């Protein structure tokens, strides 16, 4: 599913999940035999990885026209994957990494678990609430003027799923051991696989994962959230539904594992090797699992969770090697600007994009069109083929927001949640 925006995460003391970074402005290589990052060391690689992921989300969510988009910038229709299908699991993976850094540091400082749980509950509630705001914006109708029908409001969504995963994994990290967390992740992925393949769906039967409506996840979402599902599927299933959030929790727990690797007091070369080797192994396991349980984002299959976690391990490993090990940091600065104000850019980008569709301007034939469509058709469409100009619009959108975020970064303005 495209057109789903937002992710706000990562945080120790800045935004909900965006950790402010202190980095050196030079590109001098770092020694590869120095100890890996510890509790007190900022990892530019994590901020850069988060920023790259956020930029990717904005890119795929804001084409000039949905009628002309390059295939890699669209989600796979059902089974299979495209680069766009990596973005959301990367978000959840980074949430897991950030949870590890935030809580292990605070627990080591002697902070009681009670206040940490209270903060996690508050943050999850705010995230969930922001998701509901985005689901109902604009809050009024314009013809005739009045309040929207909130009775059919979509309950789940991207931010809502992040909120649930963040809260559950936070509690697991605070109250269980790494071994227990590994067991939980395995049980979620294996149990989800078994349920999707073996539990019969009334009126359909078991194992119909090729059917968008007849699979178990869709059935349970209709049973529990009837009338509050994604309208893009006529309310018959939801790509961010309740049941498919279970393997998404597994994705977040993979991020916790990666966070522990980064915090381990080993030399950077060993840390890099672990991230890359584990990542490649998970990619292979995910592909092998896909022979019997296909890679599928809308129902977040277990093979998809493992495969995308492997990709995330590798991507983080590359970022870590380039920035924190070799010291090549200048390339990462634009992405860091996006990463440290994740909530700001995604909330405002989503709201502004919808507002541009709401504002109507007159056309030459006496009709009206949206301000967004008018700008695209008048300014960009004449410049080249539709797919090229549609991508150009998205790139301009990214560039315009970077100007805002760079200004905020220079003034140390970080939106807190």
C-alpha cells in the first residue's frame, strides 16, 4: 500500500524516537581497532539510517501523480517485494535499536522501571493519537460544511502499529532477558505462520494466503474492527491490521538484537562483521521460508519479517562502517537533518500534502482542480515523460522539506513528544 505516511520514533531525550546526535564535521577515518560505541557514544550511523528511511517514505508517498510512478517506488500488489516494501520494517527495526540504547543506558544509571514504563505508555498513546489525527484529517467536510463521520474512522495505521510495537517491545526489554525476547520473537513468527496456514476461516477454509479477503488476518480484522479498516481495500482487509501486527513485533525485536550488537564492547570491525553476516543469514532464511510462506507486506508474513530484518541489518552495517568506523560523515548530514526531526517532517508533510489536494483552483475549461494537481500539470508535466516528472515532484518535495529541517537543525529545534 502506498500513500501511507509517517513514522516517528527513536529517542532518548529529544523526539519520541529521534535521538539528537553530536558528530564531528571531518571525514577523517576512525581506527578500526578502537572499542565499539558504548553507552555514552553517539552513533551517527543510526541517525543516518533513520534519515535515509524517512526520506524513502516521503519519496514514495508524494509522487506528482499516482498514475505515473516507477515500479520500484510502488508496493508489491500482494506476494513479493519492491524497495518500497523495505521502508516500514526498517522503521520498526530502528525503533528496536533505539529502545536498546535508551533503556539499557537508563537502567545502568539506576532509573527505576516504573517511570520508564509510564513514559513508554505516554509515548505510545501520543503516537497512536497522531495516527488517528492523520486518519481523520481534514476533520470537517466542505460540502456542506460540517464534521466528518468519525464512526467509520480507520483505527489501525502506520503510526498506530509503530505505537503498539514500541510499547510491547519496551515492556519486553524492561522485564525480560534477551533469551526470553528471542523466544518471544520465534514464537510470534512461527505461531503466526501456523495460524495463517492451518486455522480455517469461516466461509473460506485454511491457508488461503493468496486471497486478500479470505486469509485469517483479514478475517480477524473484519471480526474485530468491522467498519474501521482501510478504505483502499473497501474495508475488507487492512495492511496494518491487528493480527499482522504480531510478526511486526518480531521485526522490532530484531532491531533490539542489532542494538545489543552495537553496544557490545568489541572492535568496530567485529561489530560491522556481525551486522553484515547476521543480515545476510537472515535474508537467506527469509528467502527459504518464502518457498512455503511467501514474502508479503500486506499480511506481514513471517518470511517478510525475517527477510526485511536481514536487509536492515546489512543496511545498518554499511552505514556503521562508512560513518562510525571509516569516519566518512559529510554524506550523512542531510539524512541526519531528516532523522532528528522525524515527527515534524512526517506529520507536517502528511498534513500539507493533503491540504494541497483540498485547495481548489480554477481551470481553463471552467472547472476546478486541486492546487497540487495544478502545480504538477502546469509547472512540471511539460518538462518530460510522466514518470520522470512525477518523480521530480517527489524530489522537489524532499528538497523543500530539507531546507526547513536544516534550518531547524542549525537552531537546535527538535520537536519533542
